[in-house]
C-alpha cells in the first residue's frame, strides 16, 4: 500500500507512515530531515514529564517487552481474544509474566492487584485504562482481584485533609466498579480503613528490608520529603503478598502468585517489592505495564484536574466531549486543506489518532482511518468526529453503570467478610491451591533458611558458601601472582576458612555485602552517584570478612538469582566495620574512576585522622586498613564516625561528592548510612 508522508514544521518531509502489515496500525519509516526534537522525558512514581522513549525506559528499569508469542499464549490459555491494549502495544512491558502463565497452565492460579490514588472527584479517561484492562484479565483468567485505594498516600502528598481523601476514595471506587468487575471475585479497600494486622506485618517486613539509601535511590526522596512519604512505599508493596488478605486467602499463606497491571511509572515500587519478596518467603510479584495515556492537548501536555480542557472526564456530557475534542485535541493535520491533501496527517503527534488506538475496538476500522488520515483523504475535523463517535457512547455507558452503584453495592465490594476459595478461583483451582499450601510447595523459604527455620545452614547454602570460598581463594592466588597493587589488588580477596563457625560468619558477611551492593546499585541507576561510604555490622571489625563483603557488593548481577545481590562494581566505595578491639576499613575504586581517586591515597588520608595502618598490598583500585582501638579512650565505634567523615571530606575536596548549590547545611552526608545515627 502507498505510504503517506508527514511534514516537519518547515514543511520538509520528515518520514513516511506505512501500514504495519498486521492491520493494527502504522510504523514510521524515516526519510528526509528529522522532526524537531523534544526534551527527553522524566518518569517518577508521582510525575511524568516530557516525551518518553519507552525502549530506553524499559532498558533502564530492567523489564522485558511483551512479545507477540506471549500475547498468543495468553489467548490460547484463556480462550479469549487479546484485549486491544495488548494487541496494539499499550500494555507493552512485563516482569515474570511467563512464570505466571507457566504456573497457571499447571493449575496454579494467581490473583490480580491494581490500585488508584484518589485525589480528584471524577476520573478522566486515562484513569480508566488500567481498570478496563484489569477487568479483561479477571474475566479471561477467572481470578480474584484486590484494588488498593491509597487515600493515605494522597493525604501525605496532596493538600487534602484525611477525611477528604477518604471521601474521594469511596467516590472513585464507584467509578472503578462501573468498569465491570466481578463482585464475587473483587475486593476494594482503602488503606486507612483496611490496614489489617497481616497487611501491616507485611508492610513492616518490607520496611525493615529497605534502607533509607535504597529508598532514596529508588524514589528520589529529599530533605523536603515528610517522613510519612518516606514510609509509604511498603504500604503499596504489602498487597503483593496473598497473606495480607486473610479473609480472601486464609490458610494459603504467601503461596498465591500476584500479577499487577499498572502504568510503567509504578515499576520502582515493585522493583523494591521483588527484592524483598524472597527473604519474606513470598513469590516475586509479576507485572504487566502500560504506556502513558497522552493528554488531550498533546503528549508534552499534562492532564490536570485544575484544567478541565486537558482531559475528557467520565462526568462529561456528549456536548462537552464534542467541544473539547474539536477545540483542544492536538492535531497532526496541516495548516491548510490543500497542504493536508498533499502531505497527509502526522500520526506521530495526532491525539485523536492516538486515542482511537486506545478506545476503538475494531482493528479494520482503525486501519482504514489511519490510511485515510495519513494519506490526506481524511481531514482533521473528520478524524476528530471519528473519535467523538467512539468516546460519547463509551462515557454514556460508564455513567449508566456508575449510576447503578449504590452505597450498599460499594460496601459489598469493600466487605471483609470471609470468601470461599471456590468463589474466587473455582472448585478445581481451589482444591489445587489447598493441596499446594498443605504440602508447602507454594511457600518459599528465605535465603539460607533450613527446614526447621533455625540458624543452621541448609545443604544448598553450605554448597553456596563453599563455592564462594573457592572463587575467593582463586582470585587471591591470581592477584598474588600478579604482584598486587592497582587493578590486581582490587581483585584480591582473602580465602575463607573452612571451619563451621567461620563459614557462618562468612555467610553473614556475604549476605550483608550483597544486600548493600544492590541498594547502592539502585541509587546509582538513578544517576549522580559515583562514590559511596557505608558501614557493615556482620564483619564485626574483622578485615578479612570486610574484604569478603566488599567483593559481594561488587559481584555482577545474576539474572537467574531469586534475589538480586551485589551489582555495585561501578561505584567507588569505602566501607567500615567497628568491632570490640579495632576498626576495619576497605576502599575500592573501579578502573574508570582511578584517575580522580586512588584507593590507597584515599585510605591514607583517612588514616591520618584516626591512626592505624594499611594491611597487605594497596593500589589505586584497592586498599585495606586496620585502626586499633581500646576500651578507655579509642572506642572503635567512635573512630568509625571520625573515619567516615574524613572519607566524605576527601571525596568532597576532590569533586567526587554530590553537592547542592542551594543548600548550605550538611545534608550531603546522607549518601552514607551512618548519617542517620544521630537521629536514633
């Protein structure tokens, strides 16, 4: 078929749109001069700005794109045709969707979890996207669903009273129910009204597993963040574990898998949750993630409750819908009819076309509209009318369904009365779940936990320790042959003793180091973090164990690991451990940062303030030292504070430490864990 051009602002041909061959839309084939560049977008769990490069965002977050094979597999398993949001790539990324489908195929079902932050009286079309898709998932897979209304979050972030946030939660819930959920399989709750003991216990377990440094790296909290905001993420994580809902899944513990449909900006919450899940004995929640719904005035615009012309709301009348689309929907058409007939509409920026991709179910009709508009045969006013014809009945139907939702209906959806597994999953799957829970097959154990739950090492954990010890020994021998110093010294690690007591200490050091490493890696992924200082408790002042912990921090991430560990080899670090008689410290600097900081020089600068001496070989990439203490005047824990401050001062003096030009206090010390000791 003939390809249609779209122009740049100066009238030059920027590219050609051609049918994608599947009857699902169009793709761009670049020719001529490039279209004007827009500012690169920024995504946080609370705000999305600019134009989003979804491929880059997927790579940055570490999730996977949904393949056509996965979509076809979902159709085979459910007997339902894929939702248009899947067919057209609106829901485009996932985490562990294959594992959920594998389990489902074997008779091990899952539950769905999604949510809404109630901050406005009425929802707009963008708010409906995840609920329409989740309703399809529930119907297709015949599984239960929990919907969280985060009235507490909106109270903490918005200028709302707690009572108003609670009221909005109930009002928004009525619009959610109107999307067509099965009342027998759906539980809707607001955080302030539900927060049961099991739910709160899971939130506490998540909270204890995540340090402030990790939360800072994931969510970008600042000194202006209130402590309620800092403490909120575990509340959004808790519904990922089935035992947070004993009235639904009583007796099943954490054995039921969870699939979360959400926009991709919520991914950071659940990356955090997935890291916590294995040590809590639960499955990592799986995610299926969507693109962002574009604003009426263009993708660079923002849908705002304070600007009624920026969105179509579920309360709008047909007349309002028509007026908003005609007046405010950003058009990809040309300035004059003659030019438009010649060059066609730009599907890359045209909002009516983008919205039709979301809401027009008929693929053939969508393809026809795309061909007509991009060729110039259809004018801007005509494609806007096509959109109006789709939106008006959609909103009218929503309003009819919403009118049916009484307070009693809402109370039934929000009831905590026990529900039978048969009503949630069906008789066959309910029996399967009970059998799995009774056998313990669906319940995971934390890393290194023995069957008895005591501290003794399991066989797998013992094998893991022996393997790590062998690798450490091999690295040490290799470094010794090279003569130590520089990069070789950075690779060296002491061999681990083989006696049982020492093996247990070694395990603790490796575990703490791996955990610290992934936290530092998470902070570095957000940008601006090249160096870091922190303390570890497990080594208890033992230099050999502290070195082992450093290597665990730097260990390359293994995608097959249930729990991510290490991964911070790109960040320069100085770590400290205070014992009864001495302070141990180890410095590591990756090769690409050694021109700015030498591990040996950095360590010597710290030792000038606290005494002590370097132990073994040292070079630009690695240095280890011990600072003797006593019980009278040189307490190792106090020496640690002095040493850590000196380490920061050195980085600051060499331009390696993040500074805030508008801040004259010492908040930058928060890049090290011990910055918070004074608040204890």
